[in-house]
C-alpha cells in the first residue's frame, strides 16, 4: 500500500462553497463547471436566445458569488443557484435587461450569426420544449445536464425522485406528441 | 423510451457546454477577490436601533451608533472566524496522515494515547498502559507490553480506535471521511469567542465554541486565506458548556508527513 492513502472523492458543493468563501476562486470555478450548463439552459428558457442566455448565465453566477455568504445550507448550492437563475430569467422577461447589450460588463463574444445553426430537428425540439411547463423543462434540464443522475437532478430541482421521474415522463410524452403534430401538419 | 427523442435531447443539451472554458475564464477574471461578507443583517439591526434614536435625542443616537458599530464588528469577526474554523475542519478531513496525542490532563499516564493516522484507515496507537495497536491494510497488530507478545490477525472487530478516531474522540476531526462532516460540525457549533494567541511561536487564533452542550477550544492558524500547514494545533474538549472539566486534549504534532515509514503501521513479530 502506498503512503498516499485512499482515493480522493470530489469535493461536495458545501466544501467548494466554503473554499470560495475563503477566497479560493478556483473552488467557485468548480461550482461553475458543475452548474453552468444547467444555468444556461434555464436562462435559454427565459431569453429564447442562446447568446443572451450565455450572458444571463454569467450574471447569475456573479450574483451567486456576491451573495454566497448568505447561503445558509451550503450543500444546497444547486437549488439555490437554480432559484437565482429563475429570478434573473423573470427579470429578463419583464424587460429589465432586454435592451442591455452587456449584462455583466462582458461583451458577447459571439453574434447570433456566428452561432451554429440549429438543424431542423433541433429547431422542432426547441419549439416543443418551449411549450412544456416550467417544472417539466427544469426537470429535463437538470436531468440531462447533470449526467442523467436522477438523485442529483431531483436535489437540484427540489423534488422527490419519484416526482422527477413523473415530470420527465410527462415531458417526454408531450415532446413526442408536439413533434408528431408538427410533422403531421407539414 | 423513444431513442430518436433521446438522441435529439442529447444533441440539444450538448449546445449548453459550448464555449464553457472561455466563459469560465471570463467569469473568474471578473470576480472580486472575495465574496461579500455578510453585513446585511447587521445593517438591518443597526437601522432598527437607530430610527427611534433619531426621533428622540442626539445622545440616544450616538449611543445607538456605538452599539451598531460594536455589533457590526462582532458580527463580521464572528463570520470570519466561523469561515476560518470551517476551513480548518474541512482541511482536517483531507489530510493524508496526521500524528497527534490525546490525553486527559490531571489523570494518570494511562489516560494518554499517541496516534499516527493514515488515510483512509491505517493507524498506530500507543496507549499509556503499554498497549500498542496498529492497523495496516486490513491487518491488525496488537502488542501488550505486560505480556510482550505480538498478536497478528485480520481486521475483523473494531477496537479502541472507535473511541479515538470515530465515536466521540477528537481524532474524528481528522478521520471521518464523510464530506459533510465539517458542515454538520459547524451547524452544531456556536462561536463564543475568538482571539489572537501565540502558540509555540506561531501566530494563531484561539476559537471557543459550544458544541452539543460542551465547550471546545481550538487553536488554528490565523491565516485563513492560504492552505494551513496544520488545520488544528490543539483542541480541548470540556465536560460542559462552562468548561468545568477538561475531558480530552488533542495536540497535533505533524500533518502530511512525506516520509512516514511503513513500519509505523506494523509491529514486527519477535
């Protein structure tokens, strides 16, 4: 047996939050790695635009960092971040940011024309997803952007695992139906 | 499950990973050095004191402001201390190896054990009564000084290490591997005081806490911004909240010793 001892486990969210509070920005970077894609997806639900969603997601993380010391249960960083993302999304929809080109002092690096174009199938899927309820979309986002880990996704969404599975099943069923209806109309 | 839908969903969600690294670097570069400290609740408290004071007399206002300032410093100091203590706890849970003593001062030498612990579960314990125990890769060695014999057997039954490294013993600050241990420990702790002290020539912070009805005194490195060389220098556990009787005193002798010999965890058979 080597002197180095056992296998290192990934730090928990709570541990990373603590380290970030001590000024370890790389710890916050690890939290960003875990949740950025999910936050972007939630923001995309609000903006309908991929580039703006990316900027809005940066805004969400900046707000989270600024309020990090207020987070009481540090292991619940994920659900807390999701609530900030939803709040910022609602602000965006209310138009508070609609005309601001730069949200967080960071100019967008991409213009919409430079983004990869969604192919038709993905366009249909995005269209169908916009018709799901917010909870169903959140369940899908959390599940597919957290390595299809139901335990983690249910914690992030703040529902039981059985509720998550029900939401996922309902969402998939609706998506299939929406897409079929659209194809039949063509 | 509709495979086509699953493929489309996978493709759809892959887009949200695009540009991640660049965005990450931008975000980290734009962060302030540290998150804002918790000052909002203090402000609210000061305002509640201040408003009636303004309406009445200037003297009351001055007194209120002074109370506010005192509360503010106490609150911020307390928050900084709790972060420092939580950081020490969290670091203790990550050390590769540690060498410490546990004793109950005032009692005889038997109430002392010297411990070398190597993550995840190896240890050597030398008790004050001459009993030496080691656990190395699942094999337990026991030597009783009174008999001189060495017993070697596969680890099957947990021994005294339970009470040193796990249940109740201060060694659990280092040995427990549950990632949420530090957080749970902090949640059950309330900080009573925090002061700068000199400990063996080093500038340290002594933090006094109440934890599940008992007084704990920690000596930790004062610098909370860098990885500490040693998470704790000393921890004292008292029998009650008033600090009536010292029941356990841990002194940390070294941490993450790079050249800890393998023989530490083996007792040679004679």
